[in-house]
């Protein structure tokens, strides 16, 4: 018969609460520009620590007290187990969740992610899944 796709995500997403360091360019010229990759040593960034909500091989979500702009390109520093991964991402979703402290849920999709970095992220997710299964939580 007709096969219908019901899952819209390409990668499994796992909920995880941990700190996430985001570097956002201060200069408006670079907030929507992939030039940031080549000029990152010359650009001034605002560095903010947010609370990571979830992560997948295709992107991540975090909580923010400030409404960030769609299309903003940023650098996220992730500590995944014993490895640190720096990824370039674009804000693709801003949802007002109405909480007094963390007013917004921000969705980011990775840009130009190398296979090595994606592998580190996916391996971290699989390890967390194994731990949750052993504890009977999933």
C-alpha cells in the first residue's frame, strides 16, 4: 500500500539538562552571516551560558530568558562526556513558553557540521540512551 512518513526528525533527540555556552556575534553584520566561520578570530562575541534542553544529530534546544532572533547564527560549545564540541548553528525556532525564568525555548539546527563532530554527538546520545534503558527510564 501507500507508505506515509510520520516522523519528521532525521535524528533521534534526547532530553538532557546541562549547561550550554553560546557565543553570539555582537556586530549585527555577522548575526545572519556564514562569514562568521572564516572571520571568527576577528569578530567580537557575547558569551552566555544557557540551559540545554535537548540534543540530536541535527540540532539542539535550549532555554533562554531573552527572545533571540530567528536566523541568528551562533557558536555553541557542548561538553559531551569527556569531549568538547564546538558547533555552528542557526536559530530556527523561538517558542514563548511563558515561564517566568526561562521564557523561551530556542531551537537551533547545525550548519556545516563535520562527520566527526556529528559522530561525537550521536555517540553521546546513544550512550545516554543505554544508561536510561539500564535504569528502566525508557
